[in-house]
C-alpha cells in the first residue's frame, strides 16, 4: 500500500485519528461486510471513476471535469481514498509504477484544489492486479486504465441514551435495538438492565425499533438532538416500553395504514409487514387474530334514527354494513396473506373484520390522521399452539 508522503497507512492515520475512528474508516472504505459500529462518524458519500490513456498518468480533461463535478456536490469535512489501476499491457513492474503515478496525479490535483494532505488517508497503486473487466479487447483495457476516488463526509454526532423495559413491571430487557435513518441502518445490544448508549448523526431523523421474543414489537421516531434536556423540553423519549405478547393481549399496529375504501396499504406502511413477520417467527407458539377496522365518519347534518341517549357517532358504530364488513376483513387478510406467503402456518392466524364498530375516533374522525387511525389493523394473541 502506498501513502502520500511515503508514510505507512498506520503511521499517517495514527497521527490524527483515534483507534475507534480508524476502525470506522476501514469499515466504511473497505466494505468488509462485518457489523458496523452504530452510525460511524463517516458516511460513504460519493465514488467517481476516472480513466487514463494507454501508458499515461496525466489527467485528461474529461477526468478533471468528473473530479470537479463530484467535489462540487459534497460539503463539509471530507476524507479521500484513491485506488489506481492499469491494463495488462507491459510488465508487472512497469504497471505497478504506472498505477502509482496515476494515484499521485490524482492526489496532486486534489492538493491543488486545496484539499489538505491529511484528508487523503489512503492511496493504493494496484497495477494490473485488479482488472474491472477482461484485458482481451481494447474496450476492456480502456475500462481497466482507471482510478477510483472514494469520498466520505464527516458528520457531527450526538449521544443518545435510552432504556427498553417490560410494560408489566418496568424491568429492563436485554435485547437488540435497531436504528434506521434515511441513509443508514444499524443495531446494538442493550445491557442487562435494558440500557443502550449510541452516537447518532446530530439533527438526523432516526427510527428506533425493538422486536423481541415474548413481546409485541415497538418503535419510536426521534430527531437526534445535542442534549437530554432538549428531549425533555419537546416531550420526546428514547425509551421503549414493550407490551407482553400473552393470550388476551391486543396491540394496534400503529404504523399500518390503508388507502381509503381499499384494502391496499399506504406506501409508507409497507415496511411494517416484515416486522410483523419477524414477530411471528420469534414467537413460533403464538396463535393470533388479525382484526381489520375501517373509518366511517358521520354527517352532522343527517337525521339518524337514534335511540334515547344515543349519539350519531354511536349509531354509526353499531349500524352494520356488508360493504364495510368485506373491506375490514380484506384489510385483515392483507396482513394474513403476507404472513402465510412468507412461511407462517395458516393455522396460527385468523382474520376478522370489525367494520367500523371499534373506531378510535368516532366523534372527531374527520382529519386525515384520525381517519388513518380508524383504518387500522390490530393483533390479538388468542392462544398458544398445543394449548
């Protein structure tokens, strides 16, 4: 491995990076496939590939244009990894030296652009050892005469601390907590008391989820702030309380919403189905009912045949409607069919339509948010296999 300034990689990085950050860099840049530290302070942002004339190391106009273009799209502190290659024409020694010259041409150009030397953390000259395609044709050789420039952007981080607890007794649960933002997904284990501590990108929106055996799954969505006081100020909490998944218990699938008058899920809700599947896989002895519900707001100006003391909303929740029965059942079957299709035994799942008889917002179900909550699906644990 060749490094600008003729230093070793460990020497250069050791002078300005902590051991933890060095590990993060290796993960980000080399993509080894190992589990990442949660939301490393470097993001893989861009990669550009430039090409060279046969036997040459000079940057061509098209290469400079590509480099200019990618630099213009990335703001903030950046780090670079450069890897240079050749085709198979010439000796190994010649190609090794040529690839080194190509890497130096790129690093020289970056420095002319004002990029600090310490930002170029890794430079490799591989010669002809890693062809992108066959060297049997000129087209293939042209593709192999290349250098890749990978650019990672540093982002400010903020510490987030929370606890996962049992709803029945408040005791901590040792489990896996998953964090997902727009760009990244990762997970950590809680300690024996259910606590987790992670560094997450400051000001990002992160969804925090837990799926654990013998519990219903839960999630929260937070904006990552700089201090615990801010979470208190805005009445936000990184804590997750898991309801037990026991016979007789019911949970509303809060993020599972449907298109009006259809059993079709809204696109934002489609990622919820794999969580339900994971819940069933983690609890192979549970037997559940999937209950489908619909929204049916009442018309304040309509004259309803009300019983003494009955409100229009109460009337609407008791009036049977075959179409609503079909719709609510179809919504329940949307979830059931997905689970069965993905390997859950059909005998463990029943689907039932409740029409609009259990609307969460029968009086004020006029806003879109409230109507979505009425158009919901619930899971009830009805028993265990073998019992």
